[in-house]
C-alpha cells in the first residue's frame, strides 16, 4: 500500500503547494482528499479510481462493461447499497465482491458483511459508475425480489411486500409499522431469537406475537430503523434512543425508538404515538362526568399544583397533554420539561431533558422560571430539589402540572412529604390530584352476559345471586382475547380545606383517604366496580390492575 499523497506528487499529478491548498480545502469541507481533488478539477473521477486502486493495492473495475446477476444484486438490500454507495458485482463461494469508491470504508464493509453473511472482497469503481449501476440494476431486478416470512408458524409469502423501485426491506419495515398502526398497537417489539426474529405488538396493554421472520433479515431491519430514527448504525453494543415520523393512511404517527443489545443481537422497541388518537379532549379521556367537572374546576385556577399519578403505561402523559391543550390560549405562556417529549403540541414551548449537558428537571425548572411562564409542566418529580422548586413556582403565581409514580391520590401527598417537602407549603399550593389506570374494555362484537360467580360477587360487595355481568367470548375482531380498546379508571381528588389541614399536620395516608371518602370521592377500586356493573370491563381486569 502506497501513500496517496506521495504517489500524486511522485507522478506529477500535484505539486507540494497544490497539496497544501487541497488540504486547506479538505479541512474546511470535511471531505476526503480524493473527493476534493475531483471537485477542484485536478483529477477526473475515472482516473482517481485507477490511482486509488494502485495506492490501496485493490483491483479496479469498469462497471459499464460488466453484467451483474440478479442473484448477486439481491444479496445486498437497495437501501444499504445507496447508503454506502456500494454495489455487489459477483460472488465466489462465501466471498462477495463489492464495488466501492472508497476502499477504506469499513462501515460499508462491516454492514454489508453482517447483512449478507459473506466475506467481503473490495474492488474500486468511480462514484458515478456505482450510482448509475445501482439505479439500473435495482430497478431492473427489484420486482423479482420477495422475502419469505413466517406468520402463525406457517411459512407464507407476504404479498404486501410487493417490490417496485424501493428495496424490499424498506417495504417490510413500513408494513410492520402500518399494520401496528391499523391494529391500534402502542408498541412494536422486534426481538432477535436464536433462529429467527419475533415481531410482537402491544395491543390494549398486552403483548401479542404477530409473526416470525428469517434471522437473516434481523440486521437489515434494525439498520433500516436506525437510519429512519437518526441513530448510529455502527454502534451495536450500546443502547440508543431516537425518533422519526411516518404518515399512515393520511395520519402522522410519531415513533419513538429504543434499541438495546441482547445475546442474540439488537432488540428494538418502537413506541407509536398517533397524533389523532393521542391528543384527546377531556371528555374523550374516559373519566365520568363528575370527574371531568373536577378537572375543569382544577384548570380554572390561576396558580397552584395539579398532579397526575399512576404507574408507567397508565396514560398520565395523555391526560397531561389533554389538559394542556385545553388551557392553551394565545395569552398564555406554557413551557414544559419532558423526558422524553412524546408529542409536539402546537403553541407550547417544550424542552427535552438532557442530563448529559446538565439539563435536569431541577436546572431546567430554574431556567423556565426566568422565561415569564404562566403554566409549567414538569414531566416527573423525581427528587426533593425538583419538588421544592415546583412547589415554590406554584406558590408564586404559576400553574404547575407534574406526575408522580404512586398508586393513589393520597399516596402522592405522602410521597412528596417523604421527599422532604414542607407540609405547610404543600398544603398551600396543591389544587388537585388525578390518580389513574388503564383497563381493557370488553369486545363489543363478542360481548355476552353471564351469572356472576361467588368470587365476582365478593369482589363487588354484593350477596345477590342474580347479579349478571358481561365478558367477551373471544372472536377474530379482538384476536380471541375478549377485549378491544382501553379506558381509564380514575381517582380524582379536588383538594378541600379538610385535606389541607391533614397535609399540614402530616397526617397518615389512611386519614387522608377517609376524608376523601366522606367528601364523596371514590377510589380506583370503586370506580372500577362501577365500570364492571355497566358492562364496560370485567372483574378479572380490575383485580389484575389492583393486585
């Protein structure tokens, strides 16, 4: 291998002064030396390919004089060929000959080696020739390429992967996402197994296996998802997070991506946020009329703190966004601190938390207070510092929204006190608490009555043996689960003076709950039982939720 610079000077392609000027341009443009030489007109692209072949000790080829077999073209997906400007030209046993304009492009070599399971032998061709050949061959041979996938343990050919000018792997990834959106899935799990790749959707809170596909497609799928979400395709041993947008049936879907290395390869989880289904009115959230009125009453306050509580996946963010959207007016300055930002709200200033650069909830909240806000949303209160700043903001004329991972409304009060928040400050600023869960609804297509069992009657608190309840028999519409869709069960407490006295005294959780019940507020179990009686959900769902 010879030095390119030495060779160019020795063969009188450049003088030393020319080389210095070229290097200055190279630093400014961040391009390779050979690219700058071609751009500046010192050497033609064809000649540079020949010189690179000599200096790198790699053979060069003239793609215009080659015919490449469709079987060879099919080995490398089109998106990968275009991404790296790489063209497979022939195979010899377990070796694939790959045309590159840059023989030292190790990222291209590694990615294509992983995607094809072939050893790579590099040959050199000019950029123009490779680009032209990619356009010709992939258009010519794409129609004959179909991937075989396994669905429900039977090998079938997926007719949806009809290939035109786009690579089949792109169509496969798009099909997986489109089907998930149509099924109202909240997440897609792409999981490498020992011999295949499992695709699962989270439907109504439950994971359902959709298909098994060939293990050879795993790396191309992950790489395609990384490209779409702006992740580094060269990093396979580290977890990464990203996002992208996709339009499905004229609806924009925001997709949050997380990858993590496992023993069998990288696993990816895609969180689907359909804008049309994500941003709901307060009436559409699923709370009953009294609860919705309590929320409206809370939102009428000019300042104070409103908390939304529940475990991960309980719909807290949807409720927060619906409340923010309701009070979003041109005369209000609304700023949010989120980790991550799950949905872009028009007219609202949203800030992404980034601890790596020192932008924590506490630091971000301090900065926000200097931005003249009317309303502040803190994605989550995780520590005493954030809690104290949020409470002082609520006491100084700001309406503050936030979340806590607690199981009940009274639990949120106790959690904040345990964090070290002064009881008298919390009693003064707290406006209301929304504690919520999500439960599956009985499928309307296979819904049927049954006589309540003894355990169901005991849970509901009745001795009537004539009590009739509903369940889902299971049908194709609900994937044989008996459930379709989810609704919210909430415990909404609008803070009363009686509550404030107990909070100031740091009263135990049981006393706070007792006052709430006396004031007519029902807990999550009581509201769940009401949904069971109305035939919306089942006792099993409520019991699984609470116990």
